[in-house]
């Protein structure tokens, strides 16, 4: 009896000893610094990005969707931000340009998803572009179920008294300074659960001067602000029991000719990069080229959010942290036979389940029902079966393993 009594007393301590991270609260900051291709990042002096990547990891990445098919996505700023925010390409989130005409909020932003998971959780948006909060995140809109951004600092571009617009874009440089400063301060004092910081100046200099010393200097300038925000995160990690995921990326690359433009599908316009403070990135991060849409599932993975199946089946990215079993799902239908292919990564002895749906209710906040087709060894990297009786001009194909969910559309 006495032994049992002591066992009960010790029980919580045993749990702590086994898992020291179990009581650490997790926080996320992601920064988008505008319009710096991977080669431009390597050309410029970036002492802060260098020190963060030394502790964590940096990889080349891409934006622009899949150039050859229905997922083709313009390499334009707001389009890129929304690909990160929703974890989907433009065929789903429906932002094709900077005017942000009609975002499809049926694909919940990482902020909406987080608030549904943790209604008391807090989120922050610190941005040199007001539309990011009001239109993309959709602060207070009915269509986003009136999501509330708890901490925000933006709209300075409309204050022409304190930030008079000049052709050298010095006002934007100043705005970035204040945005980074406010983000750092809020992280230090309030520690929102998920924060988005957006810095614009580098893109303005890219449009104005293209490749060269002015652009390199703008990248170095933004690197200094990234360092400030990182130091705020590092300070909280040191002084509290919090575990922070820190991610920095860019929304698009730049034109090959002179670096002045972007929007198209050239290799350099699609070429971006992802930096994180975590060194436990998966083999997909290390051996493949990740995409901007991979950041969303990386955040949900880090925060251990149990993402609802219907949302998981729409995400176009995979986590950069936990082992991922497959990528590059593709499918085609010939007569009554469907052929599905993918690239197997980890856990190849695992079985993959294949599902199909003929509806796309997810695009209007509905839930699709799927027919189970069968299962196959992941290592086979292909699956073929008859689908007689499932007539449609449109199909959604889903591949599911324990760790990974992929989807692909077939438009006949
Ligand atoms: Zn941009």
C-alpha cells in the first residue's frame, strides 16, 4: 500500500522526467521579406540569416505552384503570401494578383485554423502592407467568421505625414524599421502564439534598381531587421519555458534579365528559400526543394494541431519537420482506369490508402465524400485500378499514410 502511495506521488515527476518538453508552450513567428530569389540571398551580405541558418537550417524553395498544370500560380506578392497563409496554391485560395479581389476563405488561413483549435490563443500581424491583415487574413470579416487579430501594427503606408512618399522608397525602409521594432517588442512583451511579420522594402528596391549594389544593400538591411526579431525570440526562449518556431521566407524571386520584375514562371522568378531556427528538419527539407505551401503544415505539425481531415485533404504542402512518406502525387484517367503515381520518401514499407471524390464542396466550405479505392505499398510509387461507375468530368484524388496526406485534381 505504501509503495502504491509513493508511486502516485512520484507519477507526475516521472512524466516530466520522460518528456521535458511536454509543458513548454509553443509559439510561431514567420517573416515574409519581399522578392529575394535564392541566388540574390546568397550574393548579398546577410550575417543574421547566416547565424540563424547555422543554428537551424536554410534551403532553396519555390513558389508559383506547379507550372505545368491547374496549380500554376503567379509569382506575385499577395499571391505568394496567401499560398503561405492557406497552405494551398491559387487554384484554391483564388488570389491571383495584388488587388486581392476575391480570396476564397473556404481554405482557412493558418490563423483561422489556429483560432478554431484554440479560441483563447492569440495571433499577431505586423506588416508594411495593410491589406495583408484586412484582406488576406480577413480581420473581422464575416467570411472568415470574424477572426480577430489580437496584435497588429500596419497601415503606415497611408500615413503620408510621418512617412512622406519619395521615389527612392526611403519611407518604406522606415516603415519596415518600425514594423520590425513593434513586432520584436510585442514578441518580448506579449508573445502571441502565431505572428506574421511582413517586410516590403527589398522588393521596392528590386523594382527600382534590379540586380546590383542597391539591391544587395536592401537585402542586408532587411537581414538586420530579421536579426532583431530573432533576438527577441531568442530572449524569450532563454527567459521563459517557451519553444519557438522561427521561419523566414520570401514571396517570389526576380526576373533573370535584370532582377527588376516578377510574376512569370521562369526558374529565377520561382526560386525562393526557407530559413528556420530548427535543425531537426526532415529529409524532404534536406534532399528535395520545398515550397511556400509547406510552411502551413510545418506550423500545424510544430504546434501539434490535429488538423481536421477535410482541411488536411486540401493542403498542397507537407511538413518540413516530421518524416514525410510521399510527395508529388499525380493521377490520370484513361477510359475506366485510374493511374496514380507519387514519389516515396520515408517509411517506404508503409501502406498508402487511395481515395477519390467527384465533388469539390471544399471550395464552398462544404465537405466532400470520398470513395476508398484501395491500398498499396508506398515503395511501389504507383497504383492502378478500375473506377467503373464513378463517372465525372472532375475528380479529386487523395493519398493517405500515417504521416502524409496528398491530393491531386483531374479535370477531364
Ligand atoms: Zn513581392
